[in-house]
């Protein structure tokens, strides 16, 4: 089995040259993705949440991650806004505690939130409460997150490339092609 850092570099290099930007970012990428994939293999559910600007991306992920062409078991992946559409109206700690209680009951094997968006979004007060969440933060320096810059005209393309890499990492992990240790 190939170590995840080496596997990631090889996979990045297999893509076309438009993905070369990721080579220098892989050291930030691997630890958070490694942690997320371990949780997936343990049976935890993934709850996708995006800021308002990237709502399209949550739908993209939800449509692609369990595509029949993936030739792998389906993964427990859901969009949090579809389950709890009033999330943006939650304003105090008590309401957020009640939501966490509901999610703990609903997902007895555990769950983590995969948040993609701005560090300034109304949703960050919820996603930043747990260090175990998978965070792809746009224009914000947040510990244990993958940083993306919005000034780039190709941010949407980068997000699609990152999903493709994440999806390939899940496949390689499920089929024991890489080592997560």
C-alpha cells in the first residue's frame, strides 16, 4: 500500500496541468482528508454544508458521491440544509445544542460536517464548534482546515477538482490501495 501523501502526489500528477496548483497544497490537504476518510471507513455519516454562494456545490457533491458509476458501496452522505432548512436562523448556543443532540440521536455511528465556504458565513458558528469537522474554508485562516482563495476566477473549477481527488481518495482507501497511517 502506498502512503497517502505519495498517493496524493501521484494522483495530482496524473491529472492535466490545470491541477498542478494542488502539488504545493498537498501538505495542508492530506491531514484533513486522511482524518475524514478514516471516519468514513469507521461508518460515520457525512453532512454537507456550504455557505449560500456554494449551494450548487453541495448539490454537485450529493449527486456525484454515490453515483452508480463509482463501483463502490454507497456512502452515508447527506446535505444538512435539506434535513434542517432553518439552520441559518439559529442564533444561540441552546438552539445549536439541540441540533447537535438531534444529530447525535440520528447518527449513532457518528457524523461529521463537511463545510465548504466562507469563514464569515452564519453557518460557521455551528461548524466551528467541533474540531472533527472537515473544513474547506474560503478566504479565512482557520486551524485544521483546507484554505482556498476566492480571488481566483477558477475557484469553481478548483472545487470540482478537489471533489474528484477526495472521491478518488475514498475509492483508494476502500480498496486498500493506500495507507492512511
